[in-house]
């Protein structure tokens, strides 16, 4: 694995306009399209923690009216990405270092359990699908495509949880997953440790343990993977003004 230092430009991506009320191509509703683009825009750090959500600016960027935007904001509030302010719009949810540590420890525990159960129940086809995603993710890493890398990365973790065949675990995991999407994305921006390269090496080990159905080993790898993310994101955010002290 190439361990050369990866340069991470600050995310400045603007959402692609989704039209003026017409449903986008591909069968998704306008609501779903706006939700996906707005969620990605927030997760990728284009608005700082605690910042007000600029509704007019986002409407112009997305090519929509305020009604679909506000419907999407309600969903993102339920997911824990933003806070709705009565009669004052919305702002990006601000997390303390303690919030981040607690959330990622819980997610690490859930993923550790999922890894152990998945090794007992996963099919060869499911392993092959995860391996395919892994290769796609590595291609994104080589191209320095952080958006594509993150999408593949999240899909891998969701596939492992799904392979555990435990509805209670899946529901619990989903309840936390969107709350920490922004945190997991930010972990890859830690320049001091080159977290992106480190995460790729960890995913190589995760895939290897999954191939061998080594449940205890995979469980430990997944928990440590989240612990490393925890250290990286706190390191990254404490370099800037967005993280509040405990």
C-alpha cells in the first residue's frame, strides 16, 4: 500500500442544481435528491460546526424553493446533523470532544459485534461484494477522490452490519450512523497522521479477516478502526475553531 502523504484540499464542493421542481432522473423524488445532496454538503464540511444554515444560498445552489429545502432540513435534524431553531432557521450541530468520543465508542462496539456475527453468517457472494467495494474505494484513494472514497467506505461498513443478520443491531446502528457521518468524514482530513492512508491499511486487514471468517479478529479490528477515527477527528478538529472544549 502506498503510504505517501496524501494532500487533502479543504472541501469546497457546491451541490449540483437539482432542477426547478421536476423530479430528477433515475426515479428518485426531488425530496430524496435534495436530501442526499444537502446531507453530503454538510457531511463534507462545507459549513462549520455551529454555523447557521444559509437557506437562501442553498436554494440558489440547488435550484429549488425553500419548501423542499426545509423538508430536507427536518430529516437532517432527526438524523442529528443539524439543530432546528424555532422561527430562526437551523444551524449545524456542534459536538464536543466528549460527544465524539462517546459516539464513536458506541459505534465501535456495534461494529465489533456486527463483525463477529457477520463471520458466522455472511455468504461468499456478500464477501465478494464487499471486496468489490474495497477495490473501488482503493481506486478512489489513489485518485484522491475523498467523496467517492467515503461513499464506498460507508457502504462497506453497512454491508458488514447487514451480514450480521440481526435486525435489532441494524436498527441501533442506523440510529447512530447518520449522526457520525460528518465525524467519520472529518477523520480522513487529519494531515498530521495521514489518516487516509492509515485507514486504507486498516481496511486491508478488515477484508482479510472477513475472508477468513475470523470473527474475534475482525471484531477487534473494527473496534480499533473506530478508536483510530476518534483520535484522528479530535486531532483534526482541535486544530481549528469548530470543536468546543468539554
